[in-house]
C-alpha cells in the first residue's frame, strides 16, 4: 500500500507513526556516529531535510524515546545490531533557531531566551529529588525571557551539566538552523551585536563544555569562523562541496525514480529531472530537491515549489544593488552558461555588500548555483586559491530568478511593460516617456548607499538589461557589453524569429564638459554604434541592415534621453 504523501512534515516520529511517505536516511546516523567528530556543522540549502534528520537523530539517541524501537523497524540503521543497543540511551538537548527572524537585536535576544526557557521547562524534572543544590536551583529558575545575556550564554552549558549528572552520561546537543538569526541580523543592521552574543553561546556550549558527548549544527551557510566560531577548533565543517554525508540530505536519482514508479508517474522522469535535479554535494551529482519532489508526488504538477517556499529578499537585494560585473555574470548564468569565480565557502556577512565573492558563496550555499568543476591551485606568491565553475542549478531556480527580476520593476509594472511594447514597435517617443518613468521610480532601488546610481548608473541599466533579458527571452537572444566590429556595444537583441528587427542599444552618461545637452550625449552614443560597426554581428547572422534599429541612451541622474539612428 502506498504511503500518504504529506507536505511539510518535519517530525520523524509522526512520519513513522502515521505511515507518511519517507525516504530512508537513517544511514546518516551510523555515518555521523562512526566519524567520531565532536562538533559537526552541516550546511545544506533550505528544505533539504535538515530539520527532519535532526529530529531523526533526537528520536534515535534520546533517552526520552527509549523503548520506541518501532520507529526504526525496517530502516537501514536497524540492520546493525550494535546500533540497536544504543537507541534511546543518551540525554539530548535539541533546539532550533529556525523561527528567530526578528527586526531588532533586542527582539532576537528575547526570542532566543524564550527558546532556552522552553528547554529548561521541558527538563523541569531536574529540580526534583535533590538533583540540584540551592545555587543551581536559583540559576535554573533565573532562565526566562527577561534574563541577562550573561545568563543566557551559559544556559546550554549548564543544562548539559545537570542532564549529564542525572543520567551519568555526557549529552548530545542538536542545534538546527543556527544561521537564521545571522541572516536577519545582516539584513536589519545588527550583525556585530548578534555575532558577539552567538559567539559566547557557541563557545560555552560546544568548546568549554566537559559534559558534551557530540553535537550537530545545521544551517544554510557556513558563517565565517572568526565572527562566531572563534576558538572552536573542534568544529568539523561539512559544506555542499564536502564528501561526507553526500546523499544524506536531498533525494538521489534512484530514490526519486523509485518514488515516481510507486506513485504512477513513471513517464514523467525526464521532466522531473529537468525541474528538480541538478544539486551536487561533494562528488555526488543528481541530487534532487526533496521539497519539490514531494509536492510533485502530491499534485503531479511541475511548478516552482521550493524556489517560492520562502523569502529570497536578501538574494534579490544583493544582486539588484550589485556592480556591473556582478550583473553581467548573472546574465551569463540566466543564459545557462558557466561563470568562473574565486570564492571562500565561509560567508562573511559584513562583507556581502562589498565583496562579490561573498555573494557567490551565498548563492552556492543556498542551492541556487551548483559547482560544475572545482580547481585548486597555488599562486606565484604561494597562496592557495580555489576556482569554482558555477552554473544555474535547474529550471526551477531559473524560474525563481526571472520572477525575482520582474519584481524589481513591479512598482512601475505598467511603465516598464509599456516601454517593452514601445521598443518592439520602434516608437521612440513612447520609449522616452516610459523609460523616464521607470528610471525615476527605480534608480534608487539599484543603490547600495555607498555607490548611488546617479554616480554609477551602470548599476541601474545593467539591472534594466536583466529585465529585458527576462521579458524578451522568448523572442530575442540578449547579449551585453561584448566585442563586435571595432569596439564594444552595451546591449544587442538578436531576433529568434525571421522578420523581427535586430536591436542595438548604447548607454552613455552625460559628460557636461563635452556635451551641453542630453540629446548631444544620445548623439554621441549613436555615433559610437556607427563608428564601431556594432551591427556586424547581426548582419553576419542574417539580419538585414535595414532591419537593425540603433538606439542611443543618454543618462544624467534619473533623466534619460533616447534617440534612434
């Protein structure tokens, strides 16, 4: 009998007790325990089974689930008699920061305090039968949402002490989604404060804790060691490029195809592969996104389930405000081409707005890009470098990015769409009207604050180019800033359909020392198109000279002037 396909279940016991669809990942228990790493940090994209695997670890090891062996009957871990003997034999501290998404530092501390308070409430039995002395009882009772930061930072450490003494065994600590508050802190401007608070918690819980047996932390990103993991030299970090636990998170192709066969979707395997495959962990390719696969098994519809399951505001903000080079690389990605970058898989949040390699690291860790090839080399100065070939993960992620780019212009959706229509109709007057509306409304959204668009308009018009790419993808092949003839054009639209016009756009910022009027700048842009023979590429591809439209775009602040030549 087929199991019920339930959406969003993260409690291992409930899944097993209610016979809900489950792909056996219990070999992770053995692989992790046999590794004997004291503290393990595992990073995987969101909704890849991190929380479910942490729930599985808790139900397997925790003394609270002693005698519930039936949860593991028929699963791979239960085939090993040695592991049957340790099920339900350890005190476990399990907590999650998944819901710590506050706008301020004070609210974040209060939310974490609430999580710690709940932990103590769950273990209130420790207050009975003289397990704690008077001083320890006072500390136990001091754990509440209003406690000071010093008390909070020692809460996990002290609870480890009490549980270890009670059960006469060191504890296992499981911390899920450790980096969720870190991302919120970056977005909302309190990163430094939270980094200091988190560093104190982690140091007490995972480094100077003699009551610790093992620990696992999960998250999306590997936060820079110096920022919150200082002195944590017992930390084993497993990122998406590591070879440990390669198939423990996400579904393998065999697991997906077996499920499709079971639920009557055998004929849709290639479509499902195009949409939801593409993730690579270590050297294991063909890892599928489990959230979308489960949703597909439930509905039979190919849609963007995972990409639209939570906010992508941080990613959108970083790309939107990014430099010309970043946006040009993004054009390559949307065209399903490889980009080559040097990056560090550690995320330095306070450098995200300044260091583009940190943005690529975040996109890789988040699952939006995958590693096609990884090359390690030593520079002439003896420095070890890693070069990553990155590409778009799959169709679902591509759809998510296109939706994200459309949102950049949503406040002037009418004006932007009208500009596209005017461009296709060669209506220069309307193009000027609508382009100025778009520029006036959206220039500021491409600012970083440090490099405003009025001073560096490339940030705006390369974002504008990405918008063109998304809106006209079915009708045109768009390239930008490429060599043609004797120079470089800014944007070229090569028609996919016979008879459609080829379009060349040259962008120039007004040089008031040489160009008195904005129209003079537009003329200079058209002159450059002609002198550099930018139309050469289109002519070589079969577009007639008469069917090529040249447009000069002149910028001065938020003002735009467009001329045709």
